[in-house]
């Protein structure tokens, strides 16, 4: 990742509070994280999922932050199941 992009992302995170508007998301949402994700940990994802009215929380055991690299099949399986159940 380009260092400028990386730092800009964290600047945005530091200056943006999402919690107050998460309840306004009414589309079905999949909140997916790894059990050992230190970047956006399960505790945060549980709060996100709780605030989004029509969300499903999935915490993949033993994985960290790079789910697409660590667990592509599990991510794909969960995406397909979510999309099929929300046709």
C-alpha cells in the first residue's frame, strides 16, 4: 500500500464517526470479520452489526484482517449464502 494512501485512510478513520448513522442503513448487510482481526476486531463488528437493522454478523474463526487472502473460500461461501438468502 502506498504510504500516502495508508495514512490518508487512517486520517479519515480518525475524523469519521460512523456509529451515529449506522442505524440508517436499511439494506441487508453482511458484517464479516476474522476472529483475530486486530484492525477491525470482532467487538467493533458486533457493535456495527447491532446498529445496522437488517445485518448478519459472521466471525470467521482463527483468521485475522486479510480475509480475502487468508480464507477466500470461507469468504466466498458466506457471500454466496448471504446473497442467495437475500434475493
